[in-house]
């Protein structure tokens, strides 16, 4: 990841900006949406190592003086999908036990949604980091 960020620095113009968007290092909530409100059923337990690696790589290029953070925001993202697609999406590149746990969690969300007289849509809610990094010219 650091190499990719170094290459981004290389190809950006001196006034260029790099926009980084990736999930926050917290577990997503799985549930369903009823009348515009999210009803959580449980937390996903997939490994967060990829998200930690992304944050670490950003820190490394900032510490190396390639970029400075111009702004940062955290926002929530709600993803809808068919239950099997959501289970696959939650556990992309995870260990088998995390896949099984996510499938059970999505099934619980479907059962809770079907038991709710108002119904709803199954979804995953997670926090997303958005960072805008400004290229710093290297002197020397």
C-alpha cells in the first residue's frame, strides 16, 4: 500500500490532492431498515487487518513528508443487498469461521425483518473514513 501511495505522489501535480476512502477500523453493524430507521441485529466479526494496514500506510507517507492531511471526515454508509450477496461482501477475503459467522448474522437479520410486521430491507451499516491529502513537494 505504501508503494501505491508513493506512486500516487509521483504522478500527482505539485498542487494535486489524493482522496482516500476506506472503512473505519470498527466492526460493521448488520440489520435491516424499517421506515427509514436502521434496526441492528449484530456486529460483524470479520478481521479488520486490511483497514488497519490502509491507515498505517497513510500514516507512513504522511510521516515521510509526501502528503499532509487537508481534511478528514467520518460518515456512515448503509449498504443494501440480497442476503447472500451481503454475507459474501461482509466476509470478502476472510477466514472460514468469519464467513460462517457472517452468514448466520445475515440470516438473523432476515428472520428479524420477516418477523417485523412492517418488514424492511436487510443492510449493513459501517463507518467510512474520507481523507483528503495534499501533495508536499520534496526539496533536495
